[in-house]
């Protein structure tokens, strides 16, 4: 299957990121309605950043996002924006539920995980390809 590339003025790209966010103290605070609401919020934030939420899922203490990004995005700022916006909405809309878990205005852990995903080749294939490049003429 050929991979589809997105384009901008000066680039063709296919950038996918697997982002994992955990609830503060790994409390099992996320319920089914919150998970659905988080998906709505993350979709809107991604759209504002000209990105796409490709896939979303989670459990009571963490969520996984598969994001299709672009070369110009500042990934750390994007993740920070995802966390800030979603935390504000969730804490406001589910204050009663979250009061059982948190005494302060908290929702997400300060840390997060991001893994680049996909491409045409594995790391091993890329290493081999780079090593096998012809040397330039002398």
C-alpha cells in the first residue's frame, strides 16, 4: 500500500505521532463519558493546529492519541496545548466526579510520551539504506 503524503508550499510529508498522556498520580479518574469528551476536545485542538486526530483510545488512567502532524509544528507546545485545553474543559465539566480524586486543579501528569510512527521503512532498513549510499566522486 502506497503511503499518502500531505503537502505544503515546500514539502511533502507524512508525520505521525503516538502521544500518551497519563492522569495525575495515575488515578483511575477517566470514565466513559469523559473519554468521549476528551476525543472531542483533542479533535478540536488538533484541527486548530492543522493536524488530524487519526485514532484515539484510553483507559481509566491514561489516553493514547495518534496524530498526523506537519513539519512546522512545535510538538512540545502542541502537547502542552492538548493537555491545558483538555484539562480546563474536563475539570470544569466533571468537577464533581474529579473531586473524589484531586484536591487541587489537576488532571494530567506533567510528563508525557511521544513516539514517532510509520514511514516506509523500519529503523534498521533506514540505517542500511544510509550506509549503502554511494560515496560522492572525489
